[in-house]
C-alpha cells in the first residue's frame, strides 16, 4: 500500500508509554500527520518526545492507546512498515573505525531499495568525506551522516530526532532546505527539536508536549496566537504605572515591569496599542523604547510551558 492510500500517515490516539517502575512518560496523546506534512514535536527536557518517537518507529511498544504508521502498528507489524520509514536517532552509534563511504555502503546493504550511497551522502554535503573515518567526523558531520543513512531507502515517512543539534548555522539551513525539498516530493516528516525557529520555519503543524501531555497543538501561527502579544515601553519621567489608564480598560491581561520598562500583555493588540497611544498623545507624552509585537513561537512555547507547570502570572484585576 502506498502512502496516498492512507488519510493519515501517522495516527496516534490516547498513546501512552510507561517505563519499568511505573513512571508514565507519555500520558495519553492524540495527533495525526497527513501525507507530505512536516510535523514537529516540541517540549521541555523530559517532556516525552523521544519516548513518543520510539513508539512511532516501532522501537518500543505502546503501553496504552493506539499508534499507526502507514496503516500499521509499527511495533507488531514492524516488517511491513520498517522498509518504508527512515529513522534518524539522536545517537546513530555506527562503528567509528569504518569510513563514511563504508558506513553508507554497509547501511545500504541492509536497506531495501536503497539509493546509491554516494547520492545519499551528496544530499547532506558529505560526498567528499567518503574516505574519512566516522570517528574523525565533527559532531555536525556525524548528524549529517545519520541523516544520509535515514534517507538511503527513499522513505515515505521520515523520523528525525533533533536532526540539527550540533550543526552550525549553515549546515542547519542546508538541512532545513533538504527537509523542505523532501516534503515537496511528498515525504512525510516528523521531527523533534529544541530549536523553535526550526519548528517555525519547517513545520506545517506542531505539538508542544509537557510532562507527557500535549499542552498546545496546531500550525505555528495558531500556537503562537494562543499566547498574548506584548507592548513594551519606558515609563516617562515623573510617571508611575498607576498614572496609565486602568490596564483592563486597555484590554491588557497582565503586566511586568523591569526598572522603568513596562511590558503589557494583550490578546487584543490593536485595541490595546491604539488606546495606549491615544492616551499618550492626549497627555503629550512620548513613549520611549516603544515596541509592539505578536508573540514569537519561542515566547508562546515559554508561556505554554509556564501555564502547563501551573505557574501563576501577575494578572490585572478586572
Ligand atoms: N528507560 C527509561 N526508564 C525510565 N524512565 C525513562 C526512560 N527513558 C526515559 N525516561 C524518562 O521519561 C521522561 C521522558 O523522556 P524522553 O527522553 O522521552 O523526553 P524528551 O522530551 O525526549 O527529552 P529531551 O528533550 O531531554 O530529549 C523523562 O523523565 C525520562 O527521564
């Protein structure tokens, strides 16, 4: 069966994973990934990303719920699904005495329908490093070799666990370019990352995991929009926070101060900014350092993690 015959390439419902001793690292997550989509799993350290990806790759059984990849249970029906998936683990763990070309050839020998190893190496810019031993590669080059090996079988679905960790800025951009071109040819990609700009740049949709649960999910724009925008400025000389119009009237839901700098949070940015500026204009005040911006994915991520941890924010009394 080809990918396009499935509505969802990855289909996860109430998925759980408990480790020995009973600790539940994944606590009932549900999401789907469609053909040709790039889906990112984000989360704080220990949120359960790798535990989830290992179940999707068929490396570990689910302890509850349902997981399907290309219509199969990846653990119980591994033989059916493994040849159609590419897997880039966090630690490749290839024999370090072999050269890059030997490693690629050896891996190609174990991969059904493998493309020529040299072509896979060229995809990640390692075509001239064939004679170098794996142990002599830099950390970033090893990650690129891991990616080349994951691509050898021209997979329909590709799992990338932190694919650009340790890569310099140029290599990271090259990897993004490669992921985009794979997506354009219909490859479905699920990646985990700690780089929020990577998710913002690459992902069609994403889920933010926190302590084994999905705290927020959607397109990067949807996830970002769930968090308030921010207006920052310096309090004018001689003014205190109390001299501003009541913050609730500005449509502001919370605030922080750092010295004389005030940060206001609002879900109605245009309204809040307009009312603040109208007040300032009327009072003949120039607001120095004025900065008005929607939340970045990074701010949204931090806000989601904070909320999910139950941390309280300073709320404006209505
Ligand atoms: N084999 C194991 N036995 C017991 N607990 C484990 C095991 N593997 C992982 N854990 C725990 O499960 C939780 C989730 O770990 P996981 O590696 O899935 O998180 P992650 O989101 O990938 O984290 P990171 O971003 O740090 O890689 C962590 O608290 C971790 O300590």
